[in-house]
C-alpha cells in the first residue's frame, strides 16, 4: 500500500473572516486529546508533506503542539493563513519549526481584496507579509481564482512581485456556496491561463496553477515549464488529479479522498488514520474514480487523459457524475476548433 501523496488537515472551525469562496466550516472541532492523537499518527503514514489549514489555523490553541509533533518526523509543513492575526512572536515560533507560511490573497487592491475576504484588512495583509519575510517563512502566495477575479491577472502579478513573494500559486475555485455562479467555464479558463503565461514572462516570477489540465495546456501551447524553476512556470511532480492519493482531514475528524469531495471514508474518532487510509485505497468507488479509463466523453479521447484526469470534485458538483468530462477544461475548446477546421 502506497503512502499518501500528502495530507491536508483543517484543524479548526474558528475564523475571523467570511470569504466569498469559503467551502463552509460549520462542523464541530475535535477535542484536544483527539487532535494531538492525529498529529502523532500522521508521521506513521509518511506523507510527502502536510498542509495545515482551517478556518484560520492560527486561532487553534494546540497549533504549535501539532506542529512540533509533525516537525520531529522531518515532514515538510505548510500552513495556510489569512494573516490577520500574525505577529512577530507567532512568526518567530513558526520559523523555529521551518514552517512554510502561505498567506492567501485573492484581490490585487484594497477594494477587491476586502470585498472577497469580508472582514479582512488590506493594510494588515501587507504588514503580515512583511513580518513573514522578515523571519524567512513566507512561501508562495495562494490566490483562489473564479469569475470574481480571473481578469485581474496583470494586477495580481504586479502586487505579488512588488510586495516580495517569490511565487504565486493559483488555485481553481472548488465547490463552495454559490459555486456555479463563480466557477470558471472552459472559455474563461483558456483566457485566464493564456494571461498567466503572458504575465509570467512580463513579471518574471514563479507561477503554478493548481489544476490538472495546467500542464497539458502548457504542452498544447508549446510553453516551457519545469519542476524546479526560478522565474518561470512550474509544475509539481504529480500534476494530475490526485483524488484518493492523498487524505483530507476535516475539522470534525472526517477523512475524505479529496478536500472538496462529498465522500467520507471514516472518522478519526472511531478509527486510526492508517486503517482509514487502507479503507480508502480499498474502496470500490475510490478505485473507480482513480481509474482514468472510466472517464467519459471528451476526457475519454483526450491525448492528455493520464496526465490530467480532470478535477473530479468539480466535475461531480457540476454534473452529478464522477466519470464525466471536466466542464471547466479548456482543452476541449482546442479539440472543437481543430475539428471545425478539418
């Protein structure tokens, strides 16, 4: 049985903001005993890295105990925060454990940022980024992309470059409230990805788009990319859909094969993490979803099928099917254009 590619863990339902794209954090938190038990079990699974998020993880009382337990096993730790409560003392402690801090930013100026992240302060965001830079913990800048901001690519690159980030990571909007209203369609994704390619060259900053069709899109347009780049377009060693190849631990202890999937394999209050991971790998539904040969329609005939697979949670949310083609994939536009030209 293989190890999880990585583990994504939402440790708290507490949050000081109300973001437009919030996936919902209305589940109860785990108690202290259980959450520290999970932290002890995670290193036994030997994931590639661990992402700690929330809610706002800096508001969880046991945060640094959790971090210290995982740190002892020399596993890379990434922490996603909105940055509103970050101060020098917290930054200093994060630096002691080599935590990679990702401070989310979804708008390129005060008006758009504070509209998307209700309750946030653009001024405070910039102060937090400066503090993180001072202590050497600032990692890439996560930006969740949807209809509300996909045409701000130029301004987003400019802001990220000027404020001192080394890399920008664009995250595709995943199932949330009013999802169909904000998720990009194939035409909008094509426009967005072409703008990313254009402005990456102009601003010379590393960029990664967390979408399974990103790498195939680059290939189709003959764009250079690499796994380890400086001032370039980057892709991870595994860029396809990794549904079922990692674990998402929900606030209440539910474990899912994808952060945004409406599938619960088990709960850590009832089973050990290793047993749940084994159950996930043996699940017939998960096996079917992980089998790219079950894809239908456009996906089934795509030359990049096994490099991509389409986002399964988005596809299920929009179509009600786990095996349909990804409605947001821009590669289908290329196929359509080529067929019409023949």
